[in-house]
C-alpha cells in the first residue's frame, strides 16, 4: 500500500527526452478535453499503477535536444477522457483530469453536445527510439560518443623528425664527451709530467747529484742518512762453563732497512775499563762484568747498546732444544771427547744439530785456528736459533721465560723476547748477515773496521756520536814513537771531561794533528787541541774515525807533562 498523498493542485509533467548525460527530461503538460466521437468504439479504461491514483492520459514522449531551443508544445487531448469523468463534476480543461483514490469505472458513451466544435485529432506521442528509427529511414543517424574509436595513424614524417632530433642530440653529446675526455687526458698528462719531474729532482737531491752540491755536502748527507736509521743493539756474552772463555757478539736490528746483523767481536779488541785503563774485551767481560763492558763497547763503537744477555752454554743447549733443533752448514768436523771416536758434528750442508751438538760446534776452535773461526761458528749457531724461534714477541718471550735463567737488569725477559722476535723476522726471510769486526794486532780498530762495520752496520756515530750532554769522544793514535805520550794524552783528556778512545799506534810523524769530519765538530776539535796543549794550526778538517767525534794523532812535537 502506498501512503503517498495525492495533491490535485500539483502540475502534471511528461517525459520529453534525455540530456547529454542520459538523465530524463520532463515538461509540464496542460490537460485537454477529449471530444466525443459517436462512431468510436468504446474503450476499456486503461488501468495504470501509480502512487494511489489513476492517470487518464498517456504522456507524450519526444526526443530531447539539449542544444536546441525549447518550443512550447501544444497540449494534447486524449480521447475518452471526458467520457471517463462526466459525473465527477470537474470541468474539463481546468488542469484536473484525475480522480484521487477512486478506481476507474466503465461508463456508457454519452451523446456529444452541440455546444462546441469537435477537436482536431493529435498524433501519437513520439518516443526516442521511434525518432531514431525515423531518422534512419531518412538517411540520418544519431551518433553517440561511445560509438567512436580514435585510431592513431602512424605518420612517417613525424617519425623522421624524431629520428633526426635523436641523431642531432646524440651527435652533440658525443662531441661534448669527446671534448671532456680530451680535457681529462691533458690534465692527467700534465699531472704525470709534474710528478715525474718532481720525482726526478727529489731523486737527484737525495743522491746528491744536483748541480752546486759539493763533495763535503755529499759526505755529510751520507753520514746523516746512516745515523738517522733506527737500530736496536744488544750484546750477547757466551760463557763456556766447561772449557772457560767467552765469546761476544752484537745483535743489531735495523728497523729502517729491515735488516738483521750479528757483529762478532774478538776478545782481543782494545777497550777501556772503569778506571780508564786500556784492556781487552775478554778481560773486561771477566773483570768489569756486563755493565762496565757494555759501556766500554758503547764508547768505543759509538753505538748505543740497550742491554746485555749473558748466555751460558747450558742455556744455549736448552734454547736449541726448545726451538726444535737447528739446521746449518758446518765448516769442519768436531771430534768426540774420546780419541779415535767418530766426530760429534760432521762437516757438510744441512746438518741437524741438537742442543749439545750446537754447543760443541759453537765453542770449537781447532788447533792453530784464529779466534775469528770460532766466532764464525758461534754466529752460525745464533743464526740457526733465530731462524727457528718464533717471530711473535709473546711467543718468543715465553721461550725466554722457559729457559728460567737470571737475566741482566738492563734486558728483562719481555725486552729480550721482543728483540729476538724482530731478529727472527729478518732471519726467516733471509734479510740477515753475520760479520766479524776486524781489529789490528794491538787490538785497535782498523780503517777497514771503521768503514765496513762501525759506519755501515752500526751507523757510524750513532745518535750524532754522543747523546746530548754526554762527553765528546776523542780517538787518540800514537805517532810520536813514545809509549808514554799516549798514556799522558789519555789522562789529560779524561781529566778534561772527554771520553778516551784508543786508536792504537802508527808510524811516527813530526807534527800532531787534531782532525774533525763534521763542520759542527770544529769547536770541539779546537777545545781538544787546547786541552792537549797543541796550537790552533793543528786543527784541520779531515777523515776522523767513525767511532769518535774528534781524532788526535800525537806527533813528536807533543810534550809529555812532567
């Protein structure tokens, strides 16, 4: 049931078409009186369902054109409308043609009245589909937007234009890229040439080959370069607990050149004791002990020795066993203790030596052999040990601690382990050598020893010859023919605060000389001459000993104080 109330005053509308969006369009309709046709057949009332009322007319439908001007539409009259409502009392044509709430009842046709003329018949309503059909018959078609499909047709001319634009753009980019690469090449070439020139000049300057550099400057630069290298030097004293005697060697670690060296020192090397008296290295080790000998060697060689390692033969034996034996090339047979027995160590290459065999070989000195031969065997054993010991400082320190020996306070276990590890690192890669310090028959250093070992291996005057504030080292060579002249000069220099270095004896010469190699040492040379009572004319720049700051050659003109 529809509860919607009917309003008889509401205007009536009809569907006239659809707009461009498909929505229905309505138009108000004026009701028309239907004329009576006496010849028309009675029509059954049309029953239409609405909202509670019956409609007495059929709305006229037409196609709506949203862009055409709206024309007033003539009202239509519907036949039979007056016949259906004659008894309602409503006047036809007054805008009301419907009865609210009452169903249509069939009624008999009434006689037409002669009061008015008969209305003209109206055509039937036109619906949109009918209009479209009529337009189709006339050759006209009604098109809609969805009926069209847009096809993009290829245009060869536009493709050619696009290809040409791409070609010109890529060509410009290639030109720019080529220019950019060319500029980069020029810059790289200039930088490379600048580096080559700078490197060449630096090399020539370092090598001392630049024009304007004198030979003295070359020598000075060479000495500075050698002295500026970082070295770690320790002294090792091997004590033969069975046969007696000692063997001494310097273990040198050059951290700058990554080179290790064992410098073997003969026992006949002349050094000075604590009292300033002349003695040999062998006697100094037995009498002065480790500290006095270390200081004497430092003063003699001009090298700073950081510590002393006393290694008795039993500890050397244990050390070789701890590292797992050593392999080396032996230069002689070491006979057994009993006569006629097989040698304990055979001569040959790649000989494996245990702890006792290594001690026997390191301390062996054949009949009539020079001391240097035995020192070389000791150096070979040390090299074999360094090749087998670990190059890790912690592991090397554990090996030293396992020896359980009492070490010198100047070289604790951790320092000794670190030094041995660094030397082992050089020995494992073959950057290691062994050299014997050449000495003259009187125990003094020869010029060969000064140039080859002291200067090259130990760096000459290590640390500038002496630490800042320490005594100036003066090497004295006696050329007067009087043995007392050297002793007198030694006493005078020691009392004057200088460190005496015994340079031995040489042939006689008339005039004394005070020589200095570095121009910075000239003032020291002048002071030394005054201390010895020599004239200033005796001071000259020349080849001074590598282990001394100032070298003095005592001639016959030197007067021994009474």
